[in-house]
C-alpha cells in the first residue's frame, strides 16, 4: 500500500470494533502482567529498596557531570515523554483529527494508547511501592514510587505509536528517528538524574513495549476489511 493509502482507505470510526476492543483489553492485561512478573522477579532477587550491586554500579557510571547545555537537556527533554505533557497534547490532537480531518479512528487510538500508558503506571507503582534510589540528590520529576518508570512506559508506548501512525499515514521516516532520540534521552535521564533504578527503567520498557505491540495489533485488526 502506497504512503497515505491507509489514511485514505480508513473510515471515520474503526471498522471492526469488536476485534479492536478485545485486543485492547487483552493487551492491557498482558502489559500489567508483564510488569508485575518482572517486578516480582526483581524483588525476589533481593536488595529491592537498596538496588543490586550492578544497578548501583550502572548509576555511578552514568553519574558523570555533563556540560551545562546537555545537563539542561536531561532535565527538560524528558518532559516530552511523560504523561503530564502527553495527555493535553494528545487530547488536542484527537479533537483536531476527529473534527477537522474526520479521522476518529486515529483520535480514538491515540487516546486509548495514552490512557493505557497513564493508568498502568500507578497501578504497578501501588502494587510494588519501591523506594527511589538515594545515592545522591535526585533531580527532575520523581513523584510516586520508583517501579516502574512511567517515563519509560510513555516514551515507548506513546511516542513510538505516534511515529508508527505518522509513518502509516504519510510514509515519513523522520518521526521514527525523532521518537528514538527522545526515547534514548528520556531513559538515560532517569538514571543520570538518580530517580530510578535500572530495573525500574527495564520494567517500564517491557510494559510499554507490550502495550505498544498489543495496540498496534488491535489497530490493524480493527481497520475496515478491504
């Protein structure tokens, strides 16, 4: 299918809603189970609140003062991959897609991905209540418990969803590079700023990737049959 053909062929709503929503529900449960299973495994290994030796070593290795511009980027750019910023942006984008472009399918999907990303994070944080690292003064945004990294969940699931949808609709490749760059900065910053253990970030990536894969499959399944 040529670039943009997917958008031209789509209807204003998902063509097969049962196929879409059944996969969405299953994918959300799967993402929670993956996050819970990995968290339980890490906790069972010991040193849950103090971090394993390899985790402390990783943090100490990454705790190297950066030049002022790079340090500022570590504080500012991750906000582009957090739900606090993504929610209002995606709500505005969804309204525009629905009312101005007639693409309710895209609007609904973006909001579903964001909602799953946003709600899975506090559920897992409440389940595990892991303490934040305390190796040095923490900087940046670090509310709630440490596990999993909400930035990792949102950056993987939401930013890559946006890149995927833009590529499907327009055939553009640059959104993948932009999303990958923001993802790399966001994940690195959580360790550089001392607000997450490495296993928190890994857990967030696993949850986000599971949710991303499930929602991509749901969107394909929910599209109108040719």
